[in-house]
């Protein structure tokens, strides 16, 4: 059977007719959907074959017309991103025409070769897999404070990491995971022991009521080497990868610390989250670090429908921006990153006009951006604390920084590439005039 498409123009919209699965639809699913819509991944149903996709034809039509799927929230005018998941209008038209035309299969010999995946991993087969070391029981109800699991790496030498992927064991109850590398001798979470979930005894205290909101911020984790974020899991997120010549660093003797944020959902669960690591095959030329611009002084008034909070950090050394990942909680509405360069030029790096707490995405720059010393990065968050926000836990409450979802955060994650020999703390530590 020969596939063909007849284009009809009605009211300024172009529609494709006679689209068939094997030749027209499967390539779109492979490119945009199958990474998540396959066994063991976050998609609720697999879309690898005609038999799997055909029952969902009308749902696919609705999802792509509303642009609810695939999830992608960056304003197209704010930058170009190598991992852009969004569909073109032609692809949307083809999917709609297929559903409206009875969702025909077509000739199977016209189908492209299947995509190959490593079961359980997006990074391919890891060189090393480590887990939290214990089956942690999650209650059906109540609040679970942030729980930490210490995992010794056993590394006898420094390691450079090409790719790293954190995967939850109890996906339905894992809100997010932050993976830290803790160097030998660090006192970070010092009381935690391997094989036992540890809760900071100060966790759960009411956030401090600061007298006013400010714009002072910092780069989280850039603190003299006590720990470094080397991986994150969030719903809809991607593994941490690096480009040729770049790698992340885990020193000899380091522990990995899983910081787990669990949410209860009326069902008990058991979690044993894990991390897969692919080591760099050659010595890198640049080190990649992950950190975020934060502002713990945020204070959102009751009922505010579009409350703005800024976090600003000035870089003290040259670096290269690779990716951006905005993070807020249930009142998050929109997010923007800008960079003010030393020459006075202001550049918009990313605009997310419709933030979705359920799909927290990383935006990888198609072209890395050089940020010279003196560049000021601003992360701007907008919050909807009004009754119009259907996810709002309580619009009558004033909201402050906090770990739990009913509190808020301004966390503008960034991946930065720096020279191999640079101490990451130097990014925010003013340089002596003679050392620049």
C-alpha cells in the first residue's frame, strides 16, 4: 500500500488526509513519544506498535491539539533547545488526520526500524548501578520528611562521569530525588549511616518568617566542596548527560547521598531507588557542575494571583551555560531566566510562560552560552496563590520557602561547564585583582 497525504486548507488550517500508522504516525511516535511511552517509563501506556497505539487514537488527537503532549513549556521565542519535544504543526495535523480517518495501520513493511532501548535506563547500559541499600516503607497517609540514604561508592580513585541517571523505585510516591556526591571527610549529613533512612532532626520546623522579601540569592551547593549535586530525578525529567570533552566529577572515597522526597497517596509503598553511572572513556577538558539560583526570602501574600520573586547571582569567573531547569511547587505559575552581561547587555535565556508542577523539564541549550566573569544571572518566578489556581493547597495562607509541596521554592537550576582545574566555589567567590 502506498502512503499519501492530501492537504486541505480550511479556515487557514492545513489538515493532512489519509495518514497511516506505519509510514506517517510511527516515525512521529518514535521521535517524540516512545522515550516515555514504553514499559517501565513514566508514560501510562506504551506506544511502540500499532496494536498499542490504535486504542488511544482519539486520546492522542486530544492531547496533541491541546498541546498537553508531548510536554514542552518553553516559549519558542526565548531560545533554541536541543531536546525540544514539541511537535510541529504538520506533525499535529498528521496525528489528527490519522485519528479522524479511522486510524489505519498501513503496510507493515513501510514501518521504520524499531527504536532500541535499554530496559530500565535512558542512558543505555550503565557501567555501575548503586541503590539506596534498603527497602524503605512509605506510609499510606501523612507527611514524610525528607529522608537521606548514604551509599558508599568504594571509589579508590577520582572518577569522571559521562552520564548519570537516577530512577525511583516507587514512582507513584517519589516526588523527587536529589543525588549528592559527598567527599571523604565532609560533615554534610554526617549523622546518616548506610542502609538506614535518615531524617534531619530539624526537618519539619516551620519556616522562618522573614520581615521582608529580598532578591539576595546564592548558588546552592557551591560551598567549598562539602557536597555537590550530581543527579536529579523529577517527573518528566531527563538523565544528566555530558557532551564530548566534558564530564562530572566524583572524588575517590566519596559517598553518594540520595535525598528522597516522598509523597503519600493512600497506598503504602516500598522504595529502593537507584542510580546508573556511565564513566567517561577519555579525560575531559571541562568539568560540568549542577547548581541552582535560589531565594529563600520568598514571601507570597494570601490570594496573590501573579506574585513575582527574583533571585540574582553574579558569577566571578568565566563559565559556559549548558542547560536550565526551573523548579517551583504547586503555586508556581511562570519562570524566566535572564543574563546581564558585563557590557550591559541583557539576554533572555529561557521563558516558561505556563509552568507545570507535574512535568518539570530540563531545557538543554542547542548552543552553549559563554558567560564571562561579572555576568549576573536572574531567575524570576511567578506564583499564583489565588483561588483560581486549582492546585493551590490554601489561597488564604501566606507562603514561605519550604521543602514540602504546600510551601514554595525558587530554584533555577543551571548546568555550567568550567575548566578542569577550577574550584567550583570560585564561581561565587570574588577573585583577587591579580588572579583574574
